[in-house]
C-alpha cells in the first residue's frame, strides 16, 4: 500500500531539488511550506526498493511553479532523483529545461543533459550540452552559449567551452566567441557577466564621445555597487584625453519611505589650459586646476510634524558647468518636477547656468500653521567672486493659513519672518517682518462672489556692516505698508453633449468663462523711511490699480473601452491687464514721449491640449502703449503611438520704449525623433540663437534597437566645439542598476 503522507513528502523533496532555477534557492523554505500535487498516467511505489515511479505526462505543481517530464523516479535509499524526457521546470519566472536531470536530494548536486537555464530578471538564456549543479546556487556548463535574445536564432550570443555561473553573482566564460547570428566577430579568452535575480553590483554601459577642440577622446565607465537592500553606490570613471581622469561617486540610501537621499561628488585635476576674456568673467588658466562638484539631496520625516530637507550644490569654480556641459551627472539626473525620489536635480547644469542655490530647510507643520527655518546660499557665476552676493541664513518664517477668525465671517492669514542677510562686501544685517491679512468673503446672490481684504506689513531692520553712506541711509529703521483690496468674480458655463454614453470617446464638453476684477491699494505713511533703508530691504511702492482677467476653459469628459470615465482640460485661455489709477494723475513733462500710460501690458496665456498626443502652450505679453509684443514664448509637442516625437520652442523678448524697439532675445529649440522602422529611430536636436544668427547646438543621431541590444550614435556641433557620442548596450549585460525601494525607476 502506498503511504500517502510519505509519498507527498517525497514528492515535495524531489520537486524542490529538481528545480535548478535561481529563484528557488533564495526561497526554498517558503516553497516547502506550500501545497504540492502530482499528476501522471501512472504512479507506483516499490516499498522493497524504496523507489517512487511516475510515468506519462508527469506534472508536479507547487507554489509559484511546476515541473513537467515524461518520467520521474526517486530512490529513498540513495537519495537520487531522475527526471527524463522533455524536462521542464518553472519557478517564478525562471526556467530549467533538459532531456535528462539527475539529482541527489541531500547533497543538491546533479547534472542536466542538453540543458537550458533562463534567469528572468537579467533576461539571460544559458544553453549547454551538460549542466552540472555543483552546489546550492553554483553551476558548471560544458560547450555553453549565453544570450539575452529570445527565440531560436538570437541576434547575438557568446559561446565558450567552459562556463561557471553563480546565481545572484556572476558568470565566467572561458575561451569565448562573440557571434552575431552564426558569424564570430571577436574572441574573448575570459568573459564575466552578471547572473542576477536581485540588485547586484556590476558595470553599467560605457559612454564614448569625441570632441577634437575641447576634451578629445572621452570615455566613461560607471560601476554600480549594491551595498545593501537600502543603499547603493555608482562610481563614475571618466577619462578625457585633453583634461585628465575625472572620478565621481553617487551614493543613494533609502532607510524608510520617510528618510532617503542622494549624495554625489566628483574630482579632476584639469590639465586643460585656457584663456578666454570674452566670457561672463574672464580667466587665464596657465596651469593644472583642481576642479570638483558636490551635491546632496536628503529628506527625512522626523515625526510629530517635523521634516528636514537639504538641497546642497557647490562647484569649484564659475566655469565648471560651461566646461563640462557636453554631458555630466546633473544633466543626466535633471527633473523639472522633482517627483522621483532619486532624481531631484532641479537645475540644468549646462553653459547657460548663471547661479547655483543651496538650501537646508527644517519645517514643522500643524493643521493651520507652518514654521520653517531655512538656510540659503547662492553662488553667482556672473561675478568675479562671491563676496558681494547677498546670502540669507537663517530665514525663519511662521505662517498661518487662512482660517476663520473666531466665529466671525472674517478670515485671517499671517506671515512672520526673520532674516539674517550676510555677505563679505556690502550691506548686511537683520530684518523682521509681520504681515497679517484679514479677508471678508461674500456671496452676491447665486452668480457672483466677492472678497474684501485689509492687511498690514510691518518691517524693522538693523544694519550690521560698518557702511559708507550713513548720511543717506539709516543704520536702524522701520517701515509700514497697509495693503487694501477687493475682488469680484463670477462664472458662466454650458455643457455640450457631443457623444453617446454607450460609445467610447468624448461624451461631453464643458465650456466655462470666468471674469474677475481685482482692486489693489497700498498706503505707505512714511515712504522716506524705506527709501533710506538698506539695499536688502524689498521696496514697496504706492499702488492704486484695477486688474481684470478673463479665463476661458474647455474640459472634456471621455469614456474608455472598459467604461472608465476621465476628464481632460482641452483648452485654457487667460487674458489679464492692469489699469493704474495713480498714473492718471501723474505730472508729465512731455519730453521724450513722457505721457500718461495707465494701461499695462496685456498678459496672454494659452494651454491647448485638444487630444492627448498634442499640446501647445503660449505665454505672451502685448504692449498696448507701443503696439508690439515684448514677450512671445511658444512651446508645442506632438507625438504618436509609433514613437515619433516633435517638440518645438520659440522665445522672443524685446525692449520697448519711446523710439526704442530692440530685440534682446530670440531663440529656437527643436527636438525631433522619427521612428523610421520599428527598430530604427532618427534624432535631430537644434538650439539656435536667431538674434545673433548662431547655432548653439545641432545634433544628428540614430538609434537602432532590437529586443536584446541597442546602439546609438550622436554627432553634435556646438558653438565652440564638436562632439561625437556612441552608446552600445546588450540587454541584461548593461543598463541602469535595479532601483532602491520607492525610487519610481525601472531598469532591465
């Protein structure tokens, strides 16, 4: 009689040790605790021999996987298991195949004939005539090939006589040949590759570029180090022929969802000598220079409403980003939104960067209040040194959000601020400010809303520098400003039914018009007090003005194929203008066109997204006094589901005045990616200074991608140099490191 309890235990042990896939060894205990079942055309158990025989379409299922074979035999006396005939083992997403698998369930040593191993996370296929399992996670293969390409005829593979693989470690291939199809390309006597099922250390894809007039041959080879489950580091080894050896390191940590950060630093002894008198600040470097950069982004939630965030950026000199603008860590990790935890560089680190700001911020939040202590430091790259740059540390602000004042209809919000202004050269000192504001919101029937406000802004300052203009400037002083105002707004809307709720697509479109009027008045009892104040005191002028705005919006309601409803703002058009009442009574001279101009420029904002694949944004200003556009900024993006992408940006700025009409900025930015085929992309980038008729950047590139490899080549012509960049990647053998928890990044 078959002992079913002993049978199930035996089958479980057999299954666990037959599986030579990498995922099993890491979770063996978990699998052993789950249910196991066996199906076959026939199952027999020989009690005298102590052997179990299963034959005919054998299927053993277990948590997260299964085993298939034509026959399975297990001997309790020798602890040997044998599966024959189209053996197939799935564990999680990993796979082991072979014609014959022979295994010792105690020593965990065995062999597979005509075997294949698939490691899912690194997308690695290993095929060999004979696979020996030497230990719990160690394999030796004879006459083996490796590839990350799917299919029977991979685009590339690496073949060798001997292969040793350690799961969650590396593989070593001896006497290897790199083949494309069946054609050998080059010989590799010794090749090391990652065989990972979790975050592991290893080299990332190299980057190769060439600029004959600037850096010469430029090669960077990053190395990723998985320190632990909560920390990793990337070492950037970069050689620039004309500059030297640049070393960089990035350290990322994720202690918890409330505490994480990124630290980066690099260093180079730059041997590129340069003399350039025509930059923002001239320089004459006739010798080697120590150059470096430092970046720290840290955020932690301290509990009880306290949080700390640091954004520290510092470089060795004013020209760091101008000299390393071809590519650098900061450009690679730039993020405009900053939503990704480990990608928070908020500035474009290129030649146009004029300053760099560092902050450390400690905050305490309540439901209706916020206390912030801030330290801020600015590096100004447009000056010869930073001695006259005004720094603010600390800045302490207590803010009270708008809230009802006791049980009255009034609402109160306030700000109280202390700032210590410091610099080595120039005026410095202390500033205290208090700014409470009272609001009275009112509903004027069902169609309009109004709000009246009255506030106070009091400032007290003290200068701590010795000063040279004390006869015209006060060492101590105070200033009071009383802002008064009111607003009136209403809304008109109509919903247009354009489709059926039963059909996919747009059902309705809502058109809304919102006109608003604002009145602002500033009363300053003693204006001369602020005129005699220090230069770090923000001046507030007399104000008596009316501002109108008119906003049009179109919002669509759509239904998808699965019945889900979504909303999209298809269009937003806003017009705004101010009428300066003070200007109507100003005394005029009539000289050089000095006349009263109470109407300000008209601000025009347009956001147009009629379909998900198209967007147009405009931020323009029209001068009614000089009948021209002092600012015209456009940005358009078009893309399709094939991967084609077009982005165009245009900027134009003019200085307008009496007999003055001068364009000071005119720029065109273009990015185009065309999917020529499913595998080939063509890229074109253009940055053009239309005012001076200069091309800042012109880049041509192609990217060829297959399922398991890609190659990209870019040729860039900059204003003062030329750059050639090449990037080659094999899937699974080069790519981004596996992200830390919560990073929001994905990789191979």
